[in-house]
């Protein structure tokens, strides 16, 4: 019996996947626990429409991410921090601070977890920081750390 999964089931399949399940397993376990629905014409049409909708939405998000990546490539962030005599920074510049400056100065909202910074910036100077905007779309922004 073909069924459409409503949730991830370990060893069976992922949500919204069409699988072949035995009649007993489907009727006695999947259907009563509301983990799957039968893959009849009506449910298959709903599933196809949902897949197309998700694909369209993903395409829109990717285009938006590419647009943001293009904007980021033209931006050079200037972050002023307190520093010692030899160019050492007191504290450091973290991905959170970079995200806040982008939001405040350029109205570009980026999740701090998507900023690819191995460790906090602890020296003065300019460097390029990568931001993972979407799967396969990476934006690069120049960050110039200056002494106050």
C-alpha cells in the first residue's frame, strides 16, 4: 500500500515522502497514530500541489538571497573598537556585532549564526567575512576594524 508520511519516522522515511508500506503496518500503526495518509488520488493531488508550492517558495527565497548577496558584496562595514598600542583589540568583534551593524546601517537582517566567523576578530584591519544566506548562496562582506 502506498502512503504519504505526515512525520519523520526513523527507519521508514521523512515527512511528505511517498513510501510503500505493508497493509497491516499502515492500517494498524501509521493511520491510527496519524503518521500517514493513504496515497489515493485526492491525497496525491494535495501532495503534488504542496510540493510545487514548496518548490516555488524555495526558488523565491533563493532569488532573494542572491539579491542580498549582491548588496553585501558592495558593502564595507567599519566597526570602531577600543584597541591597545600594538593593534590588539580589547575583547573582540563577534558575528553578533557584525549582524547588528548590518541591521543598523544598511537595514539588512542577517542571522548571526549564518555569519561564517571561525573565531572573534581580535586584530585591527580589513578582512572579508562570508555569510551563508541560503543553500548554495554565500554573501561576502568586507569588515574593517578600526581603533577608536
